[in-house]
C-alpha cells in the first residue's frame, strides 16, 4: 500500500527525479517521458469518463488502473534484476493485452465497415476517446524510442499499441455504433 503524507519533497527541484529502483535521472529522461505520457493519457481518460456510462465507464476505469501498472513498469529499469528486487516489480502482463483484444472484438462486431478514414469528433465521448487514442500513440512512440536505448518490457509496447486500437473502436461505438462517425472526404476543400 502506498502512503503519501507529504506531497512535496523538494528532491526534484533541480530537475531530476527518482525511478522505481531509486536511480535519479533528469526529468526529461526518455524513461520519464514514456511513463509521464502514460500518466497524461490517464488524465485524458478521466475527462472522457465524464461522458461515459455503464460498460464504457467500467472499461475506462480498468484501463486507468492498467496505466498505473504501465507507469510502475516503465519507471523500473533493470528488468534483468527483477528476481533480486526486495519486492517483485509490477510489469504489464499479456493477460492485460488479451483483455483489450477481447473488448475490441466485442465492440467491433456490430460496427459498420469503414469506407473512409474517421475524423476525430462526433459525440463528446468519441472526441475525448480520439484524444486518448492519439496520446496512446505518442506514449507508444516514446516507449519504442526508450526501447532503442534501454531494455523495457516488450509487453508494455504491445499494450500501448493495442490500447490505441481500443480507443479507436470505442470512439466509433460512442458515435452511435459508427452511424455518427465524421468521415474524411479526400480533397473536399480544394
């Protein structure tokens, strides 16, 4: 259990922060950018949930929890030392990816086939979910960039890739099962 009695510590006042293993790095470090962007995505999901109800709200709540797991995973370097840690580091698991795929398939089965690219918009929830989709893609880009210089859990990248797909399909579901999707018309304003 995490206990936070004091919110500010002054330890980062000079532009560095501690990773999950205690190592201090610059606040603009690639690892901090990756998990910081997953935190930003989590905040956007909180905004999307203001327009969500029922199953959609419950799914978004699960994803928010997953994103804290992802942040814990990404903030902990040295995967090869996981077995030596005082407590087992939290890592994103394949079962979390599998759950996203199951949910994508369930949402997608009743959607009309797309005949054009979808523009972000439609309902308020769909627009918020499109913002979440693009931030998830940015988090994925930052995680893959981090993976070029440091070892990270490859399932974390897979999770982010699948998550952006989840947001796309969810946005179509939120647009009256795709009926209110805003479609791109190539060259419409020439």
